[in-house]
C-alpha cells in the first residue's frame, strides 16, 4: 500500500472511531484489519482493498447505528481520496463489502471481499463477545441495573451466537468456528454463562 494512502487512513479515517461507543473504538477496527489480512491470505484478492474495507467497515456509525453498513459503504464510495487510488469498479466492490458485512444479513455477501470482512468483524472469542455486549449495553441501556444488564447481555448473545442465532459464518475459519462452539457450550449452562457475564460487567463498570 502506498505510504500516502496509509497515512490518510490512519490520520483521517481510523481516528473517527474515537467518537463511537466502547465496543467500536480504534482498537476494534485495528483488530478487524488484523483479522482481515490473516483471513485473506489464502485468497486471490487485492490486499489494499481488503485493508481499506476493514478501515471503513463501521465508519457509518457516525451517522447512526441502524443503517451504518449502508451509510458506511456510501462514505467509502464517495471518498475523494480513495478515488485517487482505486477504480470506480473497485470502489463499488468495496462499498458492497461494507454493506454486506452486517451479522444480521440473511443473504451471503456478494463477493469474497464481503465474506472476508464479515468473518473478520465476527472475531468470535467468548471474552470479546461478552465485553463488547456489556459495553454496548452501558452506552445504549444506561437505565438498566446490574441484573438487567446481565440478562440483556445473555439474551443478546443467545439470539446472535446461539445454535439458532442469526449470525452466519460465510467462510470457515478455525478461530471463529472454535469460538462459536465454545459459546454454544456455555449457553447450555445459563448459570455459568451469566456468572461469566457478571464478572465482565463488574470489571468494565469498575474501570
């Protein structure tokens, strides 16, 4: 990747994440970049496109959460700086990848780029999933007490990551498959799972 483009991404784009909730901060986008690069290795793809998609995948959060995948894709496509480095066809493909990364989508992503960013954004690790769920709860459900936060987190994780959850894996990576299996195992024991959620709740609240 050209130095000028990398400088732009780290000086102008990634810092925007500082304004988002604790579950969508700069460390999260940097982790998604890392995951994307690793997942993309076996595939014949443009590495610069993979990197840029990861940088912009949640950038639409600045316009609201509900449609962030749509607004984020449009933000990428219309970025004047990116027009200097990528063709219109490439920007359209990157736009579609951002649009397709959302976990609640029923249809598979339209390209391998969409599948890579969807998989990279999952980052299915039990501790990460619980922490991000609690952080989101603190930001958006600030009127809940501890018990209600724990129950909300448990139900969300079950609805999203459970055996009948809406999250789908479009590429098979060992890390995410193992993480999903571990969450399924924990969900089978609601007492143990809520105890683990409670531990994360106290740790985050006392920071």
